[in-house]
C-alpha cells in the first residue's frame, strides 16, 4: 500500500466556515495525518499524508468542504520524501 504526502491550497470561502475543523474530521476518518491552516491571503493550506487512495479521496472532498464553504480553486502538489506528521492538526 503506497503512502504519499500532498499539499493543497484551497481558495474561496474557506475561512470562518469551520473548514479546517471539518477537514480534520474527514482526515481522521481516513487515517490521514497532516494539518489545515489559514493563510493570510484567505486561502487554507492542507497537508495530507497517508495511503494514496485515502489522500485522493480527501483531496476530492476539499472541493466540497463543510456546509457554508465554497471552494473555487484547489491546487495540489505531491511532496517527495516528506516526513509525515504523527497526527492531524489545525492552525
């Protein structure tokens, strides 16, 4: 089973709508570690590390987000040789 780490940048109405907390819940369901944090420019940065299929599922979910959120753009970048964190955090 292949493991990977992917960094996503989510643009749209993603701050102030429980986006990070909902992302954390979705990550925990999929046994994904990493983080979700607000950026000063209004985007949310998400690091997802885990089984490739689960990371791919979460990456798709980022477009949907929680109720009240509206993602307009999601960019993904696969990180080679990235150390996976032990848990999923929100900042």
